[in-house]
C-alpha cells in the first residue's frame, strides 16, 4: 500500500516507520524543512527507543521517504494519515489549525480517490469538519472517505505499542474504507474494533481521561496515606489484585504530564461543556494533578526548614523516562517552584537537559547524576529513569551535604535507603 503520513512528530514518525516496516511504501511529510533534512540524513529529531533503527533500515530499503512537498505526497499515495499536532487552545479546547491546513492541502492536491485517516487526537465531530474542508477545497470533484484511527502510543515505548497494540480502533461511515484501514493492521494480529467516527473519536478521549483519573485518584489516596501512616505501595498491591481494577497507572507521585493527558483531559472537559455537561469528576482530577508538585515542594520546605538558600539536586526533567519530551512535565514545574522558593537547583536528565535549558535559561545542569548531587542538602527524584533506580547509595551519601532524598516517583525501597544512612520521604510511603 502507498501511504502518506502528514506530520513527523512522535505519532507521525512512529506510524510511518512502522507501516514501512510492515512492507508498505510510506512518505512522511512535514512543513519543517530542518526536521525533514535531519530525517533524510538518518538523524532522528526525537528520543524514542528503537525508532532510529527502524527508520534507518526502512529508508535504506526504499520503503520510507521524507518530504516537505505535501501536495506531491498526496498525489503519490492512496491513504493519507493526518498525524499533526492538536495543541491546547483557549479554554482547554483542542487547536485544530494544523489538521484543517492538512485537510485543505489534501483537497487541493487530489487527482482521484483518497482515503484520509485522522490519527491525531481530535474533538468529537472533527471527521465531519475534515470532510467538509476537503470537499470545499477541491478544484475538481473527486471521491474520498474520512476515517478515524486514534493512536494509543506511549512515549518511551511507542514502537512497541504500535507493533503490539491492545486494540486497533477504526471509525468510519463507509465500511469499505474502514476495512481498508483495518487491513493495514492485520499483520499485527490485534483485536480490531470498527465503529462509527464519532464513537472512535470519543474512545480516544475516554481512554486518556480514565487513565488520568486513575493517576489523580491514587495520588489522593497517597496523600491520605501520608496523613494516616499507611504505605501506598502496600495499598496498591492489595487493591490492584482485584481483577476489576488492576495496578496499571496506579503509581503515586508528582502527577501526570506529557503531550496527551493534560491537554486531552482539558479538551474533554471543553467538549462536555459545549454539550451542556459539567464533567466534575475530570475537573477534580485536573485540580489534583495541578496540586501534586506543590505538595511535593511544600513537603521539601517543611523538612528542610525552608528552601531559601538551600542547595537542591533534581534528578529528571522529562515528564517520563525513555523520552526527551518536556511538554507539561511536572518535573519542570517542581524545578520552577524550587527556584521561586529561593533554592539553588542543579538538575540532571540523560535525554532532555538541553531542551530544559532552552526552556528555562537559568537552569544549571550537570553531566551526570552524581555531579548534580555534590554538596546538595536534598535530592529530589522526579523522573523514574532506570539509571536512578540502581544508584550507588554509598557514593551518593558521600557526595551530599545532607543525605536527604525526596522520592517523587516512589522508585526506592525506603528501608534500604534508610539503612544506607539517608533520610527518605516518598509520596504516600510509610
């Protein structure tokens, strides 16, 4: 199959590379000339495990190409995936300008039937909007179909998630078009759900909203554990064994971030409001998530007798491990809060230090986690990179002015850390 993918961000590049790896001919198109230049040279502009190898192999085999010529990509392909950004707009609503621009270009470039697939996370009803724009932009009347195929890729494991999906959702009004998209995924041997477009669009928001709810819910339970002396790890172990619940997304900590959950929860609240409904439960989840970094920094200040003038090491800057994505990162929020309280902050992250410094020019970063901890009066672990889990505690203790760890991701065994001579505070840990 000849496929065009519009957008070379996390979703677009992973989608294009993986479809090429399944034997299709794929053209990834983007208006960013620098990004396309890098990709043509075999350089990957984002940090995503396994992506560099799969891009280079399929580009070498001639199955994967990159271009800035959107119209040529449309003319050369039968199926066009729209995988551009839908950032948070005013009042939390999704900004669809990039999606609309692609739809207009597709309409103008069409010289025959095209199947347009919305891969971007878009509000319910966007399929109709895209179809209308394509129809109005055509210079000649060509047939087309619009299908919704929401992505469920986690940054840090996106290639694996694409190749081993829990399910594939296809929303369509024309069953033949939906079946064409479903056939692309048949080699993955995954459950394929074919539904209407509106339901497919709603499935994506519902999934992300529910996962966000689980995170905020368990963070509230962890906050209660702090007050009563229970241990959140033991609570989750007991609750998570219930088959109706399971322990996934029950990791208490400083809250969720990234390119999906924060904007998608707000977008769904906006969608509900426009439908005349106040989504109170989800609003509360957003409020809890906003408060978690503040609670964490407040706890640090209480134990340190104030943060003004205190030297604090911060491990982690990206919103989660195995990615360099800083969007809505609670780690960056904590860095800013520490600075506001007068702390002297030195940070380390194995993938996103340069990006963080571009966003926060005053931020001091170290070459490794131990250098960041030198002479520190406290260490805040706020991204759960594996390299932090196996730290040499004896070496770390010898470097710090005060052996005090605030574990914002609950990655350490409190008894082990305390036995090594540290003061230890987790989130909801006894």
